[in-house]
C-alpha cells in the first residue's frame, strides 16, 4: 500500500476541517497542493511533502550547516538551501570581538543551528543559542533528500528510536536533509544502509516494522 501522491493544483482539503500546511495554498475555503508530492492530512494541518528538490528553509527549523566563509562579524553558512545563510556573532554562545570570528568557528566546520528568520529577499538568519546547537566534532555527515526527513524521524520519533536503539549510534537529523552520525564503524555502516532504504522506500507503509526486522529487532 502506498501513500497518495498529488499533483500541483489538486484539491487536498477545505478550511472547515483543516488548516493549510507546507506545500499547499488556499483560495477561499479550499486548500490546494502547491507542488508534486505525498499528501499528509493527519492532524489539524494538511500538507504536501515534496518528492524531491532542495531544502526550503523556514524559521524555527534546526539544521546542519557547513561554514563557507568567516566575515568580520558573521559566518556565511551552507545549509543545503538555494541561497546562503548568515550566523551573526550576536547569535552565538560566545563573546566574539570584531574580526575574531575564525578563532571560534572556521571554514569547513560543521555546526547545528536554528533558523531565526527568512526575509523577502531570501536572506536567512541563523542562531546557535539553542539546546541542541553546537559545533560538530567527528562522526559522519550523511545527505538525504530533505523531503525524506519526516520518514527518517517517524511519527512521534518512532523510526528514529528504532535506528538509535538497534545500531547503538548517536545521530542528529537536520530538517535540511543532513544527518550527523557517530558510533562504531560497523554500526555506522549498518545505520547508513537503513537510512538509504528509508529514503528509497519512504512512500510505502509498514516501513518502520521492516526496518526493525532488518536491524534484528
């Protein structure tokens, strides 16, 4: 059994029973799909998860970024979006003097950050002032399609719990399609294989049970 795939412009709900979520738009009381993707109408919101494509940043998302450039009072960060993001010195947990940014975060450093805003010109502001934000030390960074992130996490983090429990690896899933994994080499390889299966078969049901069985659960 597969989840329903909708085309752009398809009717996916109405304002009487649902609210428009990501990948949708409304006209009057009708909610339409704004993109080709998988329909998700669970809960209060109806949304469309894109089948493929680059990461579409939103304020509040927690993502994994790679530092591209150190500026006098900020860092330019690649977060897997079509345009760069900026981390200002005022939004890090350290006191950074002007011109000393490279002493704290260098080019090619991997960091976990939250998106605090995306303005009309598509400029993205980042912050490291959150509990999960940090510089990443060691481990492996795995890239997947951003649209597959919800399946890797699972409902109420069910898939994420299975992956961590059965591989004994530590992992952090960024909403931009980047995953940080740390653990024993064999376990990391097993985990990566499982994630690739999830990415490839994300449109099917019963996936959590199949992954659990694959990992020996």
